[in-house]
């Protein structure tokens, strides 16, 4: 039996099963494996949304403490994701990250779009976030 490494990661991914955003959440548990020689600082991962598929997952940018945002890229530069731990990202932060994607990482952002975020009060409390970080205006009951 293969032993689990501290660099094996369980990813808690949920998405809305239908439109609108208030539709039922579906879970899609995923696995991640840190790649590279020094796994403590590697931004090169493999992620499996479904067995046996393992996709490259490049961490291009992250804030200093990995508390606010991360930017994920794909080696072909066809896909990228700007992710925030909070449902509202400062416009200045978003602009800084899109500039880095184009200038430093050579991504074409023509199809990039912001995805609206809705959270529940329970999720906000579970993550220990405040009303300032997750405003009531982005909360949903579902």
C-alpha cells in the first residue's frame, strides 16, 4: 500500500450544480500532489478532478502568507484562475494580478471573466471570517 506524503493534498471543491448561483452545491473532491525536487517551495502540482486524470496545476502567484489569493496557470497558457479566499477582491489586487499574468507570465486574458461568489453565513463562520471580509450582500441561504 502506498503511504500518503505530507505533500499529498485533499482539495475541497464545490460548485453550483445549475444556474442561478443559488442552486444546490455539488461537491467534487479532488486530490493534489506537489511535484518537483524541493516540494516545500514547489509551485508545480498535479491535480486529479477524476481518477485517473492528473492535470498540471501551476501556482504562478500567491500572497506572502497564502491567506488572500493565489493565481493558478496551465502550462499551455490556455487557462488561468485568480482565486481569493474571500468573495470580494480589491480591484487594485485584481488589476495587479492580471497585469502580472500578461506581463510576467505571458497569458492572453481575452476570455478571462469574474465569477460571482455567494457564501452562506455558516461558511463564513466556519472559516472564521468577519462581515467586513464576507459582506452580507454576498450571502445566500442555500
